[in-house]
C-alpha cells in the first residue's frame, strides 16, 4: 500500500476545518460532507496514479471553491461590445426597463394569470396578449408559446399530423442550434414534400405537389443565409393564391418576425408580420426575442379556426408560456402600441442610433486608451437569424497589441474576466469594440473596464 494514503485526512477532519466555518454554519450538512467525500476520493485516485498526497489546506481550498461556486450562479449580465445585436449565445434581445420591471411583481405575488377578476372565475392566460397582437398585426387570433421552435412544432402537429406539407427545397433549412425544418416536420408527424430546386422554385411546383393528403403549403424565411445569383422563390402572395385555388392553407415561419420597416434604417427588407397576415396566410410564426425585442417566446397569429385547433392540442400545454415572460412580452408590445419603439426597445434603439452619436462614444472610449486605440469604420450585424445580408454602419474602437504577452486574445480575456464582463471580438489579430451593441447607459462600465485595461497596457513586461 502506497504510504502517501496514510497522509490523507479523514472526512470529519476536513468537514470541521476552521476555514470551512462559513459553510458549516449555512450549508446543508450532508451536502458539505458529500463534497468533501468527492474531493478525498479524487485525491485517492490521484495518489493511485503516483502523485503525492495533497495537504489538508489544498483539499479545504478546493472544497470551499466548489461550495462557493454552487451559490454564485454563473448566469449574469454582460456588456455586448461584440457588434452582433441579436446574439443567441448572449441571450438575444435585452429588455426595455419597462419590460424588465413588469416581471417582478408578477413573479413575487399571485396574479390574475388565468383568473377573470370581474366574473370571479377561471380564464385563459392568452387574454392578456391576444388583443394587442391582433391590433398590431391585423390577425383574427393569436397564441403565445415557449419559443418559435415550439410554435412551429405545435402548428405542424395540430394541423398536419399524418399529412403532407409542401415546402420549397430552398427553404428546407437549418436555423442553427439544431432547428432543422425536415426534423421538426418529422417530429410533428407531418410528411415534408420538397418542391423545386435548391435555387429555383415556381408556383407551378407547389401546384403540382398538391395531393388529397396535403395539409398545408409552408414558407420558411431563410433568415440566416442568402442565396445569390440565379435564384427564384415564389412570393408569399403567389403561394397563398395557389393555396386558395386548391382549398389549402399556408403556414409562414418568419423566424425573427418584425413589426417595423427595416429599410428605413438602411437595412435589407425583413418580412413584416403585418404583410404576412395581409397576404392571407393561415398561421404566421415568429420569435419574441429577435427583432421584436422582447423575452423568449414564440408568437403565432392567424385565422381563428387554426389558432383554436392549436390551443386545444395536447402539446399546447407542454409548450405554454410562463407568467413572468408573459408580463415582459405585454410590456414590450405596449411600446409598439405607443409608437415608442426606437426610444424604448433596446434592439431598436441600437438600430436607430445615429452614426455621429456612435462616433462620439467610440471617441470617448478610445481616449481612455490613448495611443493604444484608434477609431475606425466598421459594421454591426443584426444577427439572431435575421437580416443575413444586413449590417449597420458603425465606428469601432480598435485596440492594438500590448507589450510582451498582451495578445488581443489576452486583452479580450481580461475584459471578459471582469465582474461585469465586456465581450468584444478579435478580428485579424485586433481587438475590436463596437459601441452600437452597447446601450449608452452601460458606457460608464465600459469606460471603467478600459481604464483598467489601460493600466495593464502601460505596464512594461
Ligand atoms: C430563429 C428561428 C426559429 C427558431 O426560433 P426560436 O425562437 O429560437 O425558437 C425558427 N425558424 C426560423 C426561420 C428562425 O429564424
């Protein structure tokens, strides 16, 4: 037997160590013991592999590090200076202060979520948002679910199970994060019938694919890529016309979904929800946390007969929205009703921010870094599966390499390691920070981060 094992402390010895006092007082005792056991087991394996026995101090430090991590959850706010406005990895759309504030009272107390206060009886959670969505989109009815992927799955399951859905081959796409139209179709029990070719689909292709088993024609907005060159897709109006001639409805997965005209801001046109509804489709599906600028949710608007079918489907319960996000969604949609989107909704504030304002802020950021930084032209991406070809002009703060070992990656890591991390991007070995994806209210935190970075850059190594 390896003599190193004899130096290993006992469980009780570690558990009652004075440096673990705060955990002895406030943590579940069994949990503390469990973590200590795991660490001692790890030490035992390490000794078996020929390593020396760790000291009790080392074991205690490891245990307290692990215990502390359990109560300091990793999920926290970051400052997005990376220049992609809707970044799924960074939580997509930040909420307006009104939307963020709307969640707290509903979370902390009971609410009339499914209770009619006037009649004193059971009601539906959908009443809180249905009228607003119908007013904004012109649709007859609406339904809100967990996210857009869930909405599309619910729609196909309720309307097309064991039937066929006709989709253009150029639209049988993958959105990323494993949302693939063919897979969602299969999961719903619908059979995907692809028509046309990768680059060209015509109205006649849809017409010829219709059989007695066809449940719907479907348009999917290819929101994260663009096909250029010899390309033809059928307009939504034409698809609806084919559907009407054959008594078949059209489903429209818009992806981002947008209520405002993006071309006003120099962006590519993003299909608008109102246009989809006006074209006469049966159901339109879109996300609440892409260009709508609200919390994660899937919004479905369209004809009442279909919405009613979806509401009654068993999956509707499995994918329903929770009260907290419902409160944030209503508060976000109120900004559209009041026509205050570019003042209130962060994503639209960023899109609408004038370039000279961005330039002024970039200059302020760069000045902190003196000779280490310059301001240059750049582009902000909207991202989040919207506007694949659309970027906004911006002014970037470009930070030069530091002395010695300060690579752009190292500088970038320093900014990310702050209590409120600042996330930039490294391009061609240069660290770039984009003020357009940062709200002006966050500038002080950025300036603080840049001051510390300047200190590091000045140090000779
Ligand atoms: C983003 C997207 C989805 C998925 O939406 P989630 O909100 O991520 O569930 C589905 N379809 C399209 C076309 C999309 O762009």
